[in-house]
RNA sequence: GUGAGUGUAGCCCAGUGGUCUAAGGCGCCAGGUUGUGGCCCUGGAGAUCGAGGGUUCAAAUCCCUCCACUCACCCCA
């Protein structure tokens, strides 16, 4: 018999960790409601071409990280490696261009990338993301960035920094890349092996090399923000103005570039102080060309995504208290066959009136049932045995004080309320 | 895809060739109170020692391969 394990890079979310997931999802939903974002969920897989065209042929995601397979009908499909391209596909497919613009949506969804797993890096991970489609203004950039920041604030995460940059548009970026190449060309001998490859393949990525020799060169390299065309410069400046108005602190990090090809103008990342080598818990940027690249009319847009597993790592790291997951706090114990049936009736009645409870295990001693109640952190035990059957009564025992009293069966629901049972706590 | 480290019950771990039919702690189950939890005492269940192969009279222990986890690189959430 083979022993089955969760596949590499995947993880079970167990009940003991569920409170963190509930916390992250409830914060994100409440926040999005306040910001006027509607929920969207796209399929877990899409036509492969959506990603190769949208994310970019040359990116690591497309080149070596996608879960691509052929279905029985011969179509090439890919497990969603990121959330933005599918949302744009849905925007086009459902004619959302004819809704009032911009369209604001958010999602909570798994993403799949075939990578070497590490702490904070899974083959299946979950993202909270939001996208605003159909508005090119810097005001919307500021909105998305402040939503992202608020999200982490409300979660209770501290010691985060917001990194911001502008990488220009189709008009000014080619010129910037030439400037960058011209800067690196005479220094090519000093570059590390990886950077020699980047020089040819994706010069922008030269900027975020971690080799110390390259770092120095990157620090002193020409900055994209200094090479922006007038429109991009204006956009970047007004964004910074809005962020100042919102009281958001940001570091303009000229070496911030991102690994997906579709970004234009604004890019940003939110980084925790440090959790291993995973330095980003959320990031995003503007992607004004993506929608036309996948077949829509030219439509500006901006988005943001955060990794839920990484958020949870940081919540634990920072000892953030999250609300407990609501759970039954009453156990109905019973001894004897007759009492068992009665216990089940009581149990059903409580459930019907919305009072959470669990029923004691059949065939276990009263002692065992009480021990179980204690181990499960129950607040209250209702005891029904032959004696109570005789008297049409039940015993209600408060496990915290150790006191109990016998009451008339019909008064049970009232009595439980009188004990101020907190069934959610 | 590259490099390094680790792998003994649900969890933490002892054990570095024979005394290991693998020890201890937490947790779980049960008894001590034949209708009462927590503390205490006692007992029990639970391990093909990550998997497969090899060396040896003898392997948890040495060697090889694979798998997984962790860390770093790469990249990203």
C-alpha cells in the first residue's frame, strides 16, 4: 500500500489554523465592501495562451513554472499561476467595458506555480487580489495602494514598508532600457553570470540582483523615474501627491521592477521587516496594455495581490491575536439507552434554535464524556441519565465554575441563555 | 533548475554497528470514584526508525539511489 501525502509544495489547512484564514478572508471582504469592490472568481484553469500572452513569454512564470496539461479534448490548459490575466479575460468576455467605469473587483483564490518549495513559497498558494479596470488616472493608483496598505493595517501587521517606483510606458521605457544598457555595457566584465544573461534577456532585472558587486552598480545605475516621458512623470508625481495626502509613507525604490511583463508606469511592493528570504507579502502595479494584449480594446488598469500564506507567517511571527473560530461550547452527555434518545432530542432542539452543541459519544462513561468536554474546551455540559429521565429534568453543569444544577427539561434553553453561553467565542 | 543541511509514534525528541522485540516527554484512550472533567497516581494504544537497494554473522546506526522537509540561489505572493 502506498502512503499518500499531500503533493510537494501543497499543504492542508487544518482546523487549528483556520482562525488565521477566517481572519484574512473576513478582513479582505469587509475592506473591499467599504471600497466598493465586487467579488469575482474565475476558473482555476484557463487556456494556456492567456498566460503566455498576458504574463509574457519571457517570464519565469511562463517559461518554467506553469502547470500546463492537455485535457481529453486536446486543449492546452494551465492552472492559474496568477490572478490578473483571468480577471481581464472575464472583463472582456462579459462586456464589462459597458459597465460604469472603472470596474472594481477582488478575488480570493489559489494560484499554482511549479517551483522549489520553501517557507513562504508553495506550489499551491492563495492570493487576495483586487483590480480596477478602465481608469488611467493616478487617483486610482492611489486608491489601490491605500486599499492594499489598509488591508495590512487592519490585519494587524506592523513594521511594513511600501516600495514604489514607475517603470514608464511603451513610449519611454525602450529609451530607458537603452540608457540602462549603455550604462552596463562598459561594466559587463564585472557582472555576475546571472546578470550577463539578464543583460540580454531582461535588462530591467539587472537592477534587483543580490550580488554585492552588482548591487553597487545597480544602485548607481540610471533610474527609470528620471527617464519618464512627460505624461508618465506627471502621473508619477500626482500619485506621490495623493499618497502624501493620504498620509502614506513610501520609499521610492528605483531598483523595484517586477517579474511580470505586463506592468507599466506604477509598480509597488509591500515588504515585512523580514521573514526568511521572502521579502514581499503583497505587490502590484499598473498594466495599461494587458487587456489589448489578450484581445480587448485598449483599457488601462491597475491591480494588487497579496499572498495569504505569507501573511499568516507574518501574523504568527508578529504574534498578532486573531479572533477564534466560532465553535460549539456545550456538550450533551448521556448515560443509558433511553437517555441517549432523549439527549439526541434535546440536542436537535438546541440546534434548531441556533444554540451550538455537540453530542456525547455513544457507549462512553459519563466520566469519559466530561473529560472529552474538558479537552474540547466546552463551557457547559448538559447531563441526562436515568435519574433525569424519571424526573423529566436535566443537569446543567458549568465547567468553569464546577457548579451544576438540576432543572426542568423545558427550561433548558432559557437556562443556557441565562448562563450567557458565548457560542461564538 | 543549482548548492547546503535534515528525516526515529499525531507533536518534541534519546539512541552513531550487537544490551533496540527502539527510551523519555506532550497529546490521545482507560482505570483509580459502578452518575461527574481539570490536578495527581497507574495502565494502554500508537513506530514497516522517510522509501528502496547494498555492506556485514549483525544496520535506526555504515554506503548508494530515490523521496520529502528546511535554508540559500533563482523568482515571486
